């Protein structure tokens, strides 16, 4: 009976709470209407050459390319041309393997400028826009090793040796072959010179820099040898300096007559007469 009373008591307590949760206000129902967005069209770049990619992306901007190409870019950078103009640069793949390279205007909206799908494309874009899209020496030699003439260039100041390749170069924009020089630092293309005059001006600057570095090294070595000689001479003079004696106190009559006297020398302590008679043999310790 007591249990039933306790249960009824709790029921009376919970009933007002349940009634409080009810409200006369109508429920707010939000209906959402719309259509599913169309799937984003992706572009496969590896089965297309530079001409095909140019047709697809001409007039588009860098964001469009990054959003629609189905691959993730491996490099996204800003390049400066020799005339100071800047370009946005996006690369897919690697310089020493398969790649697709895109050049855009640097200023917004960064519209498409050119693309390259192989070494010939890269060199043509480099020459036309005076940029460096990146060229691997291994990739260069795979295409031109039998046609290019090798030269090694020492850079004493930088402690490097550059490899330069002379090639009678032509491309789609330059039909007539002319001497071009491609300079690599280890495996990376660092500079391209069109014509003998431009290249040998660079060689002349490098030669002058090497001569100045050699002169600085020679002057430093001469200074070091001079300093070493002075140190050796000072050591020799120290070793050959005669011992000079001066009388501090006491001495024989002759010493007091002829020896120089020490000035402001600390006097020697007075001699204490020995209690052992002179000539007494001393025991061995």
C-alpha cells in the first residue's frame, strides 16, 4: 500500500512538468527546395599535348585549371622574366619525368598564357616569355646529347663548376637555327643565352670574377706567410737574446765595481750563516 502511495506522489509531480512542455504555438516547418549541383567536369591532362590543353584552357584562369584538372599540382609559384614581368606558374609531375606546365598572368584574374607538355615546349615557352619553367639536365640530354657541345665553366667565388651546352636551336616560333647556350648548375637549368655575344659576355664576367677571387686568395696567402715569418723572427730573437746580469745586493768587490746595478729591485733576504762548518760532508738524503 505504501509503495502505491509513493508511486502516485511521483506521478503528481511529473504531470505538471509534462504539461509545461506543451505549447499552443504552431511548429515552424522549414521546407528546402533545390536541385543537386551538376558534377564538376574534370580534365585529364596526361593524354593531351600542349596544343590540346591550350584549346581547353585558353581564356580560363589559374583557379579554373587547379579546380578542373583531376590531378594535384606539384609546384605552384611566381616566376620573374628577364624583363621584370611576373607570371604565375603551375606544374604537374616532375622536371625529370612526365610533366605538364602552365603559365598564367601574375595579376588577377591570372588568365592562361601558355602550357608545355615536353622539353621542346618548355624551351619554346622559356624563350618566348624569357622565363625558366625548369629543365632537368637529364631530360635535356635525352633529347639533345648527340647535338649539343659540352663546356665546363668554373666559378671560383661560388666554388662551383657549371656545365654549358651549345646547341643550334630552333622552335615553332623561331624557324631558323641559331647558337644557344644552356647553362646548368648540377642538374638544374639556371640560364639560357641566345647567341655567342651574350654567352661570352657571361664567360667574361665569370673569368673576371675568378681572377679577382684568385688575387684575393693570393694576397691573403702572402699576408699569412708574412705574419708567419714575423712570428718566427720574433721567436728567434727571443731565443738568441743574451742573458744580462745586474747586481741586486752584495757581491764581490769586482762585481760591485763592474756589474750594472738593478734599479728599484727588491733586496734579497740577508744570508743566514750556516751552523755546519765548511767542508763537512753532508749525508745523502
